[in-house]
C-alpha cells in the first residue's frame, strides 16, 4: 500500500479524536517532534511504533493502515484467504515484510501478521504487551534481550514484547513467521484516548 496514506491516517484519526500532537505524544510515549515527523513523512514508521500510536488512539493498527477510512470496520467475522492479507512494504518498516491478517476486523484482542524478516536486521523492537511467533518455513534467528535463538520450521516462541527483541532470516530464502501481538493498554478500563490519559496518570500517582 501507499505508505504516505499511513501518515495521513495517523493525522486524521488524531484530529478526529481532538488530540494535539503533544497529547498523542504523551499517550504513546513518543515525542511531539517524532509524531510531527511521522505525519509529514512519505514512509511508514516501524510496526512497533505504529502499534503504540494505535494504542494511544484506541484503534486497531489496521485502521491506521487502511486505504479507505470510510470502509466499515465493525464486522463480526473475517476470513483472509492465502496471499490476500494486506501487504505493508518492507524497507522503511525496518526490513520486514508484513502481511496483516484479518485486517477488516476491528476490536481484535489479538493482531495477527505474516512476517518475513530481512537478512540483515539492525532495528530492535520494544512494545508494551505480549507476542507469539510461529515459524512457518525457513530459519528465523530470534534475538531476545541480547540472546540469540534459532527457530526452525514448526518452532514457536511466546514472549513479553516490552523486552528488546529483533530477528533476521538465515539461509538462502527469507523465513516466514506467523506473529500474533497483544497489547494490555487496548483492554484497560476506559475506551477513549482522553480517558486513558487519566488512567495512565492515576497509575503513576
């Protein structure tokens, strides 16, 4: 998809929620300057960053990657046929190739993707929540808290995604990994971005 559309969606959803860049930065744990940079960019931020912004805006990541925000997102069930998931470009997304599954289903407790890690990963990810990865094919060198683990076809890992992690494909072909992400913040009491500000502040007191 057009990565510039993601930047437009971030800005539109932020404005629809009557949030300033400063307030979105506070909610997401990012800086105002970085939010501004994302909204003006022709490239999408890393998926982990996009997930933090989606949590702050109280929407699914798929809303921010939608090509048309006017399409309905309130369906009860979604089937994604092989190869028909929403493709997110590699390169600017830290070398990963993402295919979003069930992208039309809103309000998901889990966010599933098919990921193809690059061969030379440099980015390290850290995002609040939990994550499950299942290696469908190939060899995935998974790095968690500085330790390297070799995951082959049929291997899986479940981990606290707040701990720094990354990975890369090893061998002649890219690995293919099913990744399912879960965010605690999306399921706290209080649905609106404004109410989450109060929740976060109360927890700090």
